[in-house]
């Protein structure tokens, strides 16, 4: 796999302990935290590790993490992604926000926006925005998935087909280097496709850890979205596809991030 000796040791430790931490690794190898973050990002891009707050875990261990725990995965990265995505959305417009912990962060970042019509199949999004100024909040009908508050299934698809909005905000469970945007639940994917087809501009929000995962159901291709907001530069092939399709790629990476 052409790993450096340090990367090989980090990978072995992550697999042995279940998690590694940036600060501890920097101390062990007598390098800067930024150097360790680059190692972890590289291992993540190869599908070997997944970034979490403060460090990384083996990629396979992320697949079945409970929803409440997923909120804590890459939390600082999701905050930056949410802020950057919200900056793309003006006041006085309509939008749909889909299921996901990163899309929920976008909702938090939209709290002070005004004159929005916000439609969602995510109960958490409505709760986050309740009480915020000058917004109409519309919740989809359908089957409620109690594990995460997502509303899925045929009724939710039909509901989304009633609208034509200015923006959609969607997430993903996994991203493939060939540009595929992926998820696990075909019922959720059906709703996501309806959201995309009924929005003038679609914003995909996903942290770089999604490149270290796989999922079986295709939502769309990256060329089907208007903008992609993430925390670290994507693999070169994926980035090239974005450039060729005219997708606005926004990378929020910060060398001062303590994660």
C-alpha cells in the first residue's frame, strides 16, 4: 500500500486499540499535530481509517455507530462545513434539508437567516430551527425512523414532489472516488433523489471521513450537485470530476483545528 513506516505503525495501533489521538501520536513520534493530521487524512483517503474528533478510528468501525455517537464524529469539521454551506444560502429563499448529522449542523448555522421556507424530512432540523426568526418550517409526512428522526418511504417521496425549492442540502454515508454519492437505506435514498430533483441547486455536505467508507445504494453522482462542502481536499480523481462538471468545491480545512 506504500505507507510510510509511521503510517503503518499508526494503522496498527488504531486497529489494536480501536482509536488513536492526534496529540498522543504527535508526542510519541515527536512531530507536529499537523503532521499527524496529514497522516490520518492520508490513511482515511485510502479507506483505512476514519477521522473522528481528536483522532481516528478504523474505517470499518464507523459503519454501525449509533446516531447520537455519529453526531460527535468529526464534530469541529461538521461545524465548519455547516457554516460554509449556510453562507451559500441567502435570506429570502426556500430550501429542503435532508437527514444527517452534517445537514443538522447546516440548520444550526442557518438559525439567524431570515425569510426562509425550510422543508425537511428530519425531525431534528425542525427542532433546531424552532423559535428562529422569520422562518416557515414544513415537516414531511411518512414513516419516522426512530433511530435518527428521519422521515422516509413513499409518502415522504410524494411529499417532496409537491415542491420546487431554491436550494437542497443533502448528506451522504459514503463517497466513492469515481464521484458516486452513496447511502445504506434505499428508502432514504428515494427521498434524497426526490429532494434533488425538486431543487434548483443542491449542496452536498460531507466530512472527509466519508471517503473512507462504502455504502451500497447510489443517491446521485457528484456532477448532479451544485456545490460540495467538505473539510479536507478530496481525492484527486473526485476533485477532477468536480472541476469537469463545474461543481463548486469548498474545502474548510484549518491547520489550527485542534482535532
